[in-house]
C-alpha cells in the first residue's frame, strides 16, 4: 500500500493529496461490504411493464412469456396492466392505478420494460408508466439500485430506438440496467394462433436477457444499499437531504 493510500473502509490519511473535499464523509470503498456474509435466498421479485393497450399487444405477449421464463428461473413476477393509468399530472397521486404501480415498483427488486417502437420511439403508454414512478416516495427510492432489463417489439425491421431511450431513462432512475437487451423484428410473425412465442433466435435472445437479469439481481440486491451510498449525500445533513429529495414538483 502506498503512503497516501487509505485502508479499505476507512477515511483517507490526513496528509493525502486530495482536492478540497469533506474528508470526514470520504470513504474508501470496502470490498467486504459488497460480499454479505449470508446471501438472501428468497425468490427475486421482478416487475414487468409493457407499452401497448391493443387487444393483441405484442409487447404484452412478450412480457407474459418473459414472466413464465422468469418464474421457471426461480423469480416471483408481477405484470402491471397500464389500462386506466392517467397521464402524468392529470390525476392525483392517490389515483388507484398510480398507487398500484408505485406499490409494485417499491415491491420489486428488478424490472423488465418492454415497449413497441412507435414513430421511432417508445410509446407514450410506456413513458407514462415510467413518469408515474418517482425517484423518491418519502424516504424510499422505488427504483434506485434495482436491476432493469429492456426489450422492444417492432412492426417492421429490427430497430433499437425504444430500448436506447429506455436505457437512458433507466440510468436517470438510478437503476442497474443490464448490458444485454432484446429487439424483436416483425413481432406479428413471432407468435402463433394461441399467442405463444415461436422458436427463433429472437426467443433465444429473450432467454439470454432474462437469465442475465436474474443473475444480476442475485448478485447486487444484498449490496444495493451500499452500491448507491454516496459521498455527496453523506455530506448533507439528513434534514437537508429530505428537503432536497422531496422538493415540490416544478
């Protein structure tokens, strides 16, 4: 260890050549806090959102198949039906569909977002669901540190506009968005007359994505509070922090 390095989990040496930070709140990352002594063993809790209200919605069909796969992988799943969810700011937070969505987001340890691509973007239905999930609910943060997998269905050739947009949103919501993702071209050709997905390379990729999601959820959920522990927030007083994160909407 060099003279200026600090032991893991301790504040830096007073003589370390640091910029003007609050050293009493500075911490050297501690690898032992990333490896809990006993890993939790309950089934990973995964919330799945889809972005279409059509009677035969392919994003919904893909989410339903994903839920079946996740359950086979040992996860517990919930699927939110966005029908009846009001536009953001067009109803109070006490609206039953808003309450349902926020309770599911708080319950979940990971999420799957699946949207059609419409006019080169995710659908408004998909964005409305995400917009109703706040960064904070009192002292709780419904999305921070949770895992996220992204999928999209296309009416024509394969595109990645929707998943790329959702990846930006996942980062904004402070989620751990897994590297893999799925985009299904000509989704209307990928489901049979019983609305079950057909064997294809697209199905193989969906399995890959969900397998990765479960692994990342297992890997990170016990260490999630430490992963999202921040110097800037430790530096703030609890009162100042609550005032900032609960500030009135603009």
